[in-house]
């Protein structure tokens, strides 16, 4: 491909109001074009990379025994109503109405349709297990699309679904998919970690994300560098300090004039924060819920949603609190009735707490659970923070790092199959729900993440397996016949060796051509010039090395192949 014929022009300056390196570099190198908010067109360079990512994914999924299919983009809304996810996705779900007045969903994901298809084609345990996958377009009406391809409304995704007769079978399929994912990321040149994650609107019990650690990431990842425990902060567990002492003192009221905060209470009573209880009011499905947690901890709302089985929750407003006859700043679970109470596990690791007194300017001391109040549910609803103890090895302190999610796998269980009626007859003839798993990778985000991880001040440094071209060929004084002929010969020799070449044949200065080569980031750069031809050499430079090499014209192909081999190209081609 000649650059003079390539669609798109490079830009020297960073676009205004663009934060992420990948977004800047993809715009500057003419890889993407913004059509609208969260909607991008892929120009030829990006599309070549995406096709390579797609092929790597397809090879690894096929190797894992998966079957490829193709599902529809539009789905009947009734299908989503069956699973209850119309409300779970909320405003992210984009719908339209056809000429007959039927409401259709523009698919943000495909669990419903896949389950309906499976219902029609799987009837016996003999039909299982199976893993099905597709590479297809999705649409989610994201309220905060940002970061170029990192968070968009329209995107291409590989989604796969495992079908099994038991949870043991699901565990086996899940492991297959995890190994396939690890192979995909390795081949794409990404260094990722596997972390525990919340299932969100997809549902199911267990899930893991594959995360690329990066300062630009929008996800907070909790990591133990001792044992390797890692989890998204939405899911992260930690080792709680036990502050329990012997005995329980008598419950008492204390006048606390104008004391409405935990900090104010600890100062007034001269006690540490962990000796307090705070009660927060949340609204879920129009019900006011009291959430009780030790004063030194904060509520993790994602965990709370999971405990409540609610898709949406919100902190109660002053009007909500007033309507229910509660005293803001003095709310307590002690002596209160008519409310659902969720208690964090931290209340089991302490005693003689100070808490609200349920009337203005009064607190209680020596509050103990369960002596003084009851909870409808005692669960982990606390947010992990830097420096807390690891839940697994306990000795190490947790660290929090930024990360970019580049894949997510879920153990769905039977939630979708029960909702839609996808069953199989077991060996005794009894009907059982199919046990399912779900596995997703966003292709555009993976490409952006690769650029986010592989760049420098000059531009992109493409991993060799997903680079649009392996070689960037530059002709200095391309208008001169001897230069033009030699460049054509170099291109031909490389292409005959199975390599892809981007040839800069433009009538531009050497500086412009070199800057564009660094910006575009192809793994190998070759320069043809009069000076080099006189010495019968070509200048060959790897994008990730500082210095070019003078290579005899007779052996430059072998040199290029050697440089690519060193960077894993031939090993990773599959």
C-alpha cells in the first residue's frame, strides 16, 4: 500500500479536549473518525488491525472447540422482558418501533437471543456440552462515552456462550475460555491480569475481568503483590480488623448537641472511628433501606445492589428521610421498626459501638449486635481501600491501581435458561435447565488498550501481530528513478516473503516521513536513499529500538524476518 493512496492524513498536534494517549494517537494517525458521540468509523489502518485481532480471536475460539454463528442485531423486546433485563439495562437499552408498532431492541448483548435459539435446538443431554460464539456489532446508549474506543455506544464484540448439563461442566468450559482469552491477549501483545469482578446487568454468580494496568484506566483494581489476589474494587474483599474486646457494656443514651457526623462524634466522645456505627439510608424499588456499617468503613454500592438484588439504588434524599420520620444525622438501627436492615460483616468484629439515637442531639453508646438490634441480612457491603489486609494471605497490604477492562467472563448458571425455558432431558428423562456461561471481548477496546500500553512520545509502537503492516518503507527522494525502482523491489521482496508493507512514496521531507513512521508505529522501518544505495545497503530500524542498522541489500529480508522473530511475530501467528 502506498501512503499517497491511503485514506486519511496524519496530524502533528493533539486534538483538543482528548485525554487518553490511544485516543490522541488514533486520531492523529488517521485510524478512526468520529461520526457522533460514542460512534466511530474505522479507517483503513484501524480496520486492518481489527481484522487481525478478529482472526486471532477466531483461531483461539475454534481451537477451544467453539462453533461460530451469527445472531441478529434487532431483537423483540418481549424476549428481554422475559429475563427482566429491560429494567436492568435501563436507559442504556436502545429501542425502536417498526411499522407494525412492535418494539425492538438494538442488541447490547445477545444472551436472550442465544438462549432462545438453544431452546429450539437442544433437547437432550446428548446435545451438550457446546460453546457457541460470534463476532458482531453491539449498541449501548452509554451516557458517558469517552476515551475514543475505550467507551463507545456502537462497538464490535466477540461474545461466546457455553452450554452444559451441570455446574461441573460449566467450570470446565469456563476454564477453557479463560485459557483461550490468555492466549488471545498474549498473541495481541497485551500484558493483562485476571481479576474478580461484579457481574452487573449480565447476571450470574461468578465473573472475572481481564485488565490491562494503566494510569489512564477508569477501573480501580485492588491487588495483593504478595499472593496475587486481584479484584475490581466493585467486587474486592479484604481482611477486616477485629476490634472486639471482652464483655458488653450497658446500652446508654448520651446527649450530643449539634453532633451529626462520625468525625464530630469521635471527637466529642474521644473514641476511635472503629468504635462507631453509621447508618445510611438507601432507596431500592421505592423502599427505604437502612445500611449499617462500622464507622471506619464505607459502603460499596455495587456490593449492596447485589445483596438487594436491585439493578438501581440511590442514597435517600433529605425528603425521603423526613417522610419516614427519621432524624438525619441521628439514624440508628436500634429500636426502629418497619425498615429492611442490611448490616456489614464489620459489626461482628467489634463491640460497644456508638451510634445514632433516633432523635435529635442524642446518640447511643455501648451498642452491640445482635443484642441491641437485628438485621435482615449480614453481608460484605464494604469498600476496599489501599492498605487494608489481603483477604487471602492476610499479611500483605492491598494496593489500588488503575486498569482498563479488555474482557469479561461470567458463570451465568441457569438464570437465562429458566427465564426463557431452555431445558434438556437428562439420562432419566427429567427436564433440567441448561447451565450457561458467557464470555466477551470488545475488539475496538482491545485495539485501543494495545496502543495505550505500547506508545511513546513519538507515537504508536504496535505489537507485531496486530500492526496494520509489519514494515514501513520510506523512499527519500522518491521521485528519482533509481530510488523509486529500488523501493519497488524492496516492497516486492518483502511481500513475496509474506510480509505487509506500507510504502511512503510521497514527495515530502525526510523529517515529515520519519515523524509519520514513528506516529503510525509499524514494527519495522526501512529507508531507501541515494547514499545508502551507493554503499549497497538499506537502513533498517525496529520501532522499539533507538538506532537503525545498515543492512546489505542482499540480506535485508532475512534481517527483517529476524527482527520480527525476536518480537514474537512468527511464534504468535497461530
